[in-house]
C-alpha cells in the first residue's frame, strides 16, 4: 500500500507526514504573517520562502507539496500555473483573479486532475460570513452598493473581496429572479458612482490609517441594512490560510472562495 499524500488525512493534521509549504511573497505583509503561522503549526512544515528575486525552481528543490501565493496580481497566475504543472496544490490569497484567469486555470487543472487549488479573495472567517449574509439579504432589497476601504499601499482596486461579494450578490439576485439593482445605473457623467461589478456599484476608499474594511449597504423603502466587516490586523487571515493549506489536497480542482471549505449552512 502506498502512503497517503501529505495533508490528505480525513481530518486536518491526521496524515503522518507534514504538509510541506513554500510561501511566495514571504517578505510581504501577508507573507511574513503566513511564515510565522506555518512555522508554528505542528502539522505543517515551512520548506521555502520566496521573494520577487527568487526562481520558482526553489519550490521544487525544497520538495514542497503545497504552494502558498501571497504576491501581486500580475505574477500570481504564473505561479499557480507552475504549481499545477508540477503537481503541487496551491492556496492563493493574491487578488486580481478575474473570471478569465479562473477559466484559464480550470483548463490547466483539467490536465492535472489530482491537483487542488484554492483562490481565497479573503481568508478571514468574518469577511466570508459578512459577504455570504449580504448576498442572502440582497435578494430582498431593491438597492445594494459596496464600499471597500483599505490602506493606501494596496495595489489593486476594487479589492478582490469586493469583486467576490458583488459576484455572490449578483448570483443570489439572479437565482431569486430579481436581477441587478435598478438603482445601479443612475446618471453618472463624472464617474462618481464607482465601478460597476456584476451589476453592483463598488466604491473604493484608500486612506492612511485603515487596514481592510467593507460595508455592503442594502436599501429598501424607508430602511437600510448594513453588513460591515473590519480586519484590524493580518492575523485575521491566518486561521483561513491554515484551513486552506490543510484542506486543499483533499479537494481536487478549483475552489473559489474560502466558503467552499466551510459549512455555512
Ligand atoms: N486573501 C486574503 O485574505 C488577503 C489577500 N491579500 C492580498 O495578498 C496580496 C499580497 O498582499 P500584501 O502582503 O499586503 O502585499 P505586499 O506588497 O506587502 O507583499 C507582496 C509581496 O509579493 C512579493 N512578490 C512580488 N513579485 C513576486 C514574485 N514574482 N515572486 C515572489 N514574490 C513576489 C514581493 O516581494 P519583494 O518584496 O521581493 O518585491 C512582496 O513581498 C495582495 O494581492 C493582497 O490584496 C492581502 C490581505 C488578505
Ligand atoms: O490588500 C489587502 O490589504 C487586502 N486584500 C484582499 C482583497 O483585495 O480583498 C483582502 C483584504 O481585503 C485585504
């Protein structure tokens, strides 16, 4: 009998071998937290730390079984394609994974049916729940808008979380047969109404002092419901990072959103 692949135990941490993790973007703000979290986890082993000057060959030389991508939107698809081609599972926190990029990745995965990839626009449990609750509520309100607020060093806009939330809202409304909000397309000659993502207005604030925050505003006649989530520290994402690393090998194919690994009822 062959021994199980690392990290494929029925329950997290039950396989005998540690999950061998290479962290890409290890010197970045997320990467530094992830390096600590992986090092501290008894069932995980940090085998490689890569920055922008490193060759991906370092991942293979280190014998990694899992790649954790916390880099930049321009390079992330290349990193994940490398993982898939080499039979490594990948957990991806980097933003910028558009529908086109996900389609291309699914095509790559078709040739490697044993490989699992998780693209998690947000690893924080609170954020995932807030987006799910907002999507469930959005079918009952005519108006819905998203305000995402981040530190000014963020390279992309709108945030991956806001794009994902808009997608969930659009799907929920479509399934309920209510369609996009009629209020999303009001007169907007100067672009002051924000980006239109899957039929949902998204406003991006970049402000010194902020970390990562999002509000989904739902409006109906005479009332407003607001779902707000605040991440004050990057530690908020680490339980989700570890859950992703422990689960991805047992979920071949592409999972988009950490909710795929959670029982949200
Ligand atoms: N999913 C989630 O829950 C979260 C996702 N994010 C996302 O994660 C990503 C990283 O965020 P953050 O840590 O704040 O960003 P940082 O700018 O702090 O870090 C990015 C890192 O990527 C590295 N990098 C760039 N190119 C490469 C490359 N080719 N190979 C390896 N490393 C590379 C940089 O290394 P170097 O310094 O050597 O150039 C840098 O250390 C962003 O897309 C962000 O939106 C952020 C928070 C939570
Ligand atoms: O860059 C960040 O900081 C964050 N990026 C992710 C995103 O784009 O949604 C997750 C979180 O919002 C923090």
